[in-house]
């Protein structure tokens, strides 16, 4: 196929009802008029959660409760199909025969009172296996021939059930063959997001929100023109609109800016999920399926020209851990020991800072990792604590981190001054500061109750720029 294919992924809310299916199909139809399109479908909103809940019920032996979930899912899909038929003007039937397999899996769990990762993945896979055929049927009924594809036919993963990783060497040629085969017949492939199969042939899932991963992997395998993520928000905004009502949509972001934004709390995109597409420099376009006329945010290797801060993100529920003491001065390897001790305990550090006096090292970690981090550092530095070289490990809860993000900050003097002036003017005390040497991000930790005030103060700086 000479022309590049665009991958369009629809999230759960974009497939939440019959109207949403028809709306999604219209958007695909429109895109298909401009060039070849491959589609990825998530489960209908809430379905994966219900499936997981059913598995948990079954494990507790509550077979009646898990059977009710199956009946409810069947009914929801049957009703949706009937309603789509009415709206789309062509017959859309729902084939519920695969639900027998779901029932068997759930009875197995109930019988053994054991929910292995393998069977949990099998059970979770049904949401997408129900929605993708429904979307393909909707498209066909609306005059856009489509075929549902079960990703387990070509998405080969490892056997790390629950968050399996795609084996691209094995998968890519299979993906190309399957998608291009369907496209070559003049049909739109509609692929089940989220699922794959292990080398042994067992059903796997790519982790929650894994349909984004599927879209990114398909895009990377076929060298897509773009991966369009249809969701229920307009795109990436200059700040969280719940904190800053006048936050603006960012029409364009670089990969790095988007990574910084999503790392520090912007929930639009689960960034690690889409790395395969980024590795191939494929643009990601976030669009609102409820307001398709809005341009959305395009994330690509290009950032907009312009100096200064582009966006503010924030995150709370964190904890500041600090290690103080004169004995760290001039002693090499302290930071390395801090990092390895924490890494061994499986905690990932959100932010790190060391004063140049070397008398203090500060880290920000998620609040839930507080005890593990304190324990790891206390153990690692027990000798230094005994000799008084290090005073101790302190943990300060209720920390929020604010990040000011923008490629244009690089090499522009005075940005940090403006950031901290604005925060000081808002009466917010800064506990810890970090700026990556990429200069694409200045982040700082504060008491989380001050986060809204700090975000609003900084957003005024963005708007003024
Ligand atoms: N249905 C899966 C989930 O809810 C995957 C996805 O929606 O992307 O996590
Ligand atoms: Mg979902």
C-alpha cells in the first residue's frame, strides 16, 4: 500500500452507547474518505472493570454474582446492537456466543477459588472482543465495509500476564500482513485493543488503558501517518481546567513536552503506552469524539516555536523524603547508594534534588511508597547514622509537585526567576526544586494544599508570555 495508513483508536467513553458507536463510525468514515484507516476499539466504558469484578466475585465463590455480570454484559451489548440498528439504518446483530467461554472461565475460577493471572487476563479480554465486532458491524451497516480482527492473531507478547509486553520482532510482520490484507480488500480493519497472546498461545493483556498501546504498536508496525486517540477531552491543556478554568488547549506539543506533562499529572495520555509510536516518530493526535470539530492536540517531534513556559501540570499525594547530615559532604557515591537502595525496594523516584553543599538529599516519592523508602534508606545508611555522619531520614507527607513545561524554556534566561516570583507572590512556600538539564521542565515540591494557588499563579505567567 503506497499511501500511509492512519490508526484511529476509540476509548471506552467514545464507545459507551449506541449513539457513541454510530458517532465513532461516522468519524472513521470521514477519515477513510481521506486515506486508508485502521481502527482500534477499547471495551465499552466500564466493561473491563465489570469483568475484573466478576472474576473477583467468582474467586470468592459468589458464582451467582459473577453470572449476573455476564447476563448484564450480554444485555448491554444486545441492547446496544438493537439501538445501533435503529440509528444506523442497517442491521447490526450481536453475536454473544463467545460469552459461553467467559462463563466457563468464571465457573473455573469459582470452582477452584483461584484467580490466576492467566485466567484473569482471559476474563478481562472479553470487553474488547465484544466491542470490536460491534464497531465493525456498525461501520458496515453505515456503508463502510469493515472487518473485526482479534489482536491475538498477530499481537505476540511475553507471558507477563496483566501487563504483557509485545514482541515486536514476531508481531510486526504479522500485524502488517493482517492489516494490509484487510485494507487491500477495501475494508477497514477494526482491531481489539488491550489484548494479545503469549508464545504459548494464552490470552494476555497489555495493562490497563492498553488499547493506547495497541494503537501505538499497530502504528509503529505499519509506519502509520498518525495515531489518532479519540477520547472524551479536547486534548492537552495549558493546565488542569478544574484548577484553572481559563486553561487553553495546546494545539501542538513535542514528545518531550507531552512526556513531562503526563509524567506530572496530565491524565490525557498514558505516556509509556505510546512509546512504540514515538520511537518511530509517528505523530499522536488527541481528539475529543464528543467534539470532533475541536482541533485537538498533535504530539510530534516538532514543538511550537516561542520562548517560555507552555503548560503547568501538578500532582499531589506525594511525600518528600530527606537525608541530612554533614557527613555527606565530599563523600562520593552517596547519591548512587540512595538510588540503588530505593530501586531495590521497587520504588520509583518522581523527583530528586541535592544541594551543592551536599548536606541534603531530597526525593519525592508517591505517598504509598513512603514507608518502603524510609526503611530502605534507614537500612542503607545505618552505619552513617550511628556515627552521626547522617542525622536521619525524614519524611514529610502531603506534598504536591508542580511542573512548568516547555521546550522554549531551554536557553531562555529568567524563566526560573519568573516561576518562583509568581509562586512567592501567591504566598506559597517551596520545599524542594529540580530542573532537568534538558531545561524543558522546572519542577518543585510544595505543601499539596497550596497546589491550586501555585498552579493558578504560574498559569498567569504562561498566559502573559
Ligand atoms: N479496556 C481496557 C481498560 O479499561 C483497555 C483500554 O480501555 O484501553 O483498561
Ligand atoms: Mg478504558
